[in-house]
């Protein structure tokens, strides 16, 4: 199997902060590979290293067969990137934004005009090509950024949180473009996200990263099979520090406190375990507010591996900005 991305023991430090801690993985040619994790987990730092915007502190990475440190120019010729933060010129039209980008990549004349028309039609923006980007909706701007990243027909496309802040309908629309990119161009796609549904819907394989380390990797079904059980959620009026240690039920495989006052219990069979759990909590004089259960999801896998939900793990905006400022300085 041919690999477009190979990462070996990658490390990146920003002073005392170790953003990436010995990460290793490969991405096959034509694969949609998902990097799933909370804000501040190391997703954007990793993508910046692979796109040659940051140098690693240690480890090695090759993209399209080229070393990201020793051959950055060759890497850049083979990749396109859609950044997490918008990077379009709002005073220019969609066509002008793409024209300038195409010229920077050495396209000109008839070849550039044909390619501009092709990518704008691909993202359904051809009829809006002469409109100033400031007049575009958020979804239109994101589609324009995807068109810009594909203008020079890259072998690999990096998408850093491509649907962040978009409404559900627009998110699904963007997902369609991502699938079509792989189908029509054979593009290898490296996608970072903290949306569970996005990773599960789009990706052939998913790596879950937390605190700079990959804690699990595989297909969505392989990851979910790590929990061959049901997950019962019991929301309590008040959670004592040792409540989990008091739930001695044979069918309960594990118990964790999540989201402040909710128990997440991994059980063999929810319908049989719930009555026993409720009886036990009643004897403990613990007030139960709500009970629900479901088959394991990617979020359940994340909770199982880390002890907290994905939302609980997200870095504050201040922390994220501090890390990004350090990255820009370097």
C-alpha cells in the first residue's frame, strides 16, 4: 500500500508546552483520514508541521514522499490547505481571490482560466464569481477556500476544522464536496475535527488525539467495538466523590463521572442493568434526575479512554490563542 503521509514519533514543544507528544501514523493514498480531538489537543499543530508551516522539535514526517523539514518546497507543491481561520481577501471577488492564488502557483493564461472555471463550478460558485467575498455567506466562503486549495490540483488536501461555526445544513453540503474531491480527483484528504458525526460520516480511518498523544486509531466501527456493551447515563441531583465505588452491580463493567453530575456506566445489557442500578442508588439515597442509554458512539469511546466528554476537554479560547501566537512567532 502506498502512503501519502508517514509520521514517526513527532514532537512539538512551545517552551514548556508540549503540544504534540510522540505522534506516529500513516495515511494511505486516496484515503480520507480523520484527526479527532478537542481544541488544544494538538490537531492544528500537527497539520502545520505536515504543511511545513512549523518545524518539529523531534521526530520525522514525510508528505507525498518528501521530508517536511529537508524538502519543504517539494511538499508544498503537492499539498493544498484550508486553514481553520478564514484567509480570504474580503475586498476582492471570488474570482480575483482564486486568480491571485493561481498566479502564485505558476498558473497563467488559458490554463489558469480553465482551472478557475473548473474549480468554481465544482463548488457551485461560478455564478457568484464576480461578487465581493464580503457578500458571501459563511458556507460560500468555506467552499471558495476549498476551491482555492484545489486550484493547483494537489495530491493531498489538508482541511483544518473545515465546518467550524457553520450551520448543520451547510456542514452537510461541505461533506458532499469533500467526498466528491476524493471521487473525482483521487485526492488524499487529512481532516481535523472535533465533531464526532463529521469524523464518523466522512473518514475511512480516525485517530483520536488528546493532550498531544494518539490514544486510539482505526475505522469508526473498530473504535466503537472497543466497547462491546451498552452505555447507561444517569444524571444525579448530587454526585459524591466515591459514588462509582459504591455501585457494585455485576453487569456494570465501568463507571465514570462526566459533565459534572452524570454517571456513564458501561454495562452488558442496559435493559437488565438499569433497574438494579436504580434500586442501588435509591438505597444510597441518591436523587436520580434522568436515565438514558444507547449503543456505544465515538464520544463514548472518547469518554472510556479519557474519563471525560469531548466538550469537557476543549481548551479555552485564550489558551488556544496563546498556543497559536507562539506558533506564528516560530
